């Protein structure tokens, strides 16, 4: 099992869960939360992420991109798992993802909200295809410099807005702000990964934002990506009605201090391989951001209710 755990890349899972976790907090704050939807949405996003990691492992190995990889070992390129075994695992994860989607949409929309069912079936299939074809296929979008766009859409907008819609069956424009915040966090993690691999990516004709911007400008791009979530999050909570919206701004102070420290260290980096050590902290920061923002919504509201 060790080789499959390696291929699943467990350190990427907290980031993938962050958007759906925040969607659950928002739904709880709005009064629409359902435990069955929450559990099934988390299982579905886990299935998507493992599928994506398997597909990326396979796609990069086939193209030779991982032959001189820096950072975490890849299973297919290192020979731990054969291409045939990984293709079988990818097919299995597609089936598991479809089962999770079916269960999630059943509890969310059947029988009272059938008019939304087909839209979310389309989103589910699109998510599976996006997970697979980041590096797989003849023209993977991850090799065309589109990875950041897709990450923002699926890890940010789809995860938070789509996740919250499963509970409420309504669209709230204010929720675009926390959705964008999670999208920017996901882009920040992806950009760090691309900054680390920039030399190898250039050799293998893999186009990324980092390869286009160059070493120094990529650092500035990273700074922007790690600043925008706080702006979006603060704009969201200060415009919420009620006391909790104002008080929950305080939860950002801890993370802002941590983010500033990481950003300073990133600007000191001289060799691309040194970026690897920042991947896990930034991914965990995204998770803590979702938890603290969510607790700012329901925690202070709960405490205020007890006091009264």
C-alpha cells in the first residue's frame, strides 16, 4: 500500500478539502447545513483529488517530465507503479468519483430540486475531466499555461459556490469573495510547485506562469496570490450583517503574520528546489484560512447567542 499512498500524495489533500469545508461553514452560518451533504461532498472532493494525483503521476511520467523531478517522488516515473497499473487505478478512481457524485447529488436534489440536477451532473463530469487532463492526453492544459485558471475555477469558485449551493439551492453574490480567496490560495500552492519545477518544465516544454514570468517576477506573483485571499476574506466578513461579521475580522491577524513570514522567506530563495519546503505550509495555511474564516462566521455567532 505504501506505493499507492505515495501516489495519492496525501499532502495535497488538505488544500482540496479547504473549499468544501468553507462551503459547509457558510451553509451553517446561513442556516442550510446538512451533515449528509457535508460528508458526501468531502468524500467526493477526496476522490477527485486522488484521481487528479494519479492522473498527474501518469501523465508526467509518460511525457518524461518527472525523469529529473525535484521534490516529492512520483510513483510511475520511479518505477514503483507501472503505467498499466496506474491506468487501471485511474479508471477505478473515475468509477469511485462517479459513485460519490451520484450519492451527493441524490441527497442534495432528489426529489425536490430536480431542475438543478443536470447542471451539477455536468459540473461533476467537468471536474473529473479537469482532474484527468491536467497532464494526461495529447494537449494537457497544465502544459499550456492554463493550470492557474483551472485551479482557481475548480478549487475556488466551484468548490465554495457550488458546495454552498448544494445546501441552500440559492446563489449569493457575496459568496464569490470567499470562493475567490480559496481559489487564490490554490493558485499560490500551484505556483510554488511550478516555481520549484521551472527548470525541468522548461526542458520538457511545459508552459506555466512561473516559466513565463521568470525567477524574480514569479516571486512577485506569489506575493500577490498570498495577499489577495486576505483582501477577499476581509471584504466578505465586514459586509456581513450582525456582530459576528465585524468581530471575525480578527481571525485574520494570526494568518497575516504567518503569511508575511513565509513571503519574506520566499523572496530569499536563490535556487528553485528550495521552494519545495514551502508547499506544505502554504497548503496548510489555506486550510487554516478556511477553518478560521468559517469559525468567525458560526463560532462568534454561537457565542453571542449563549451570552444573550
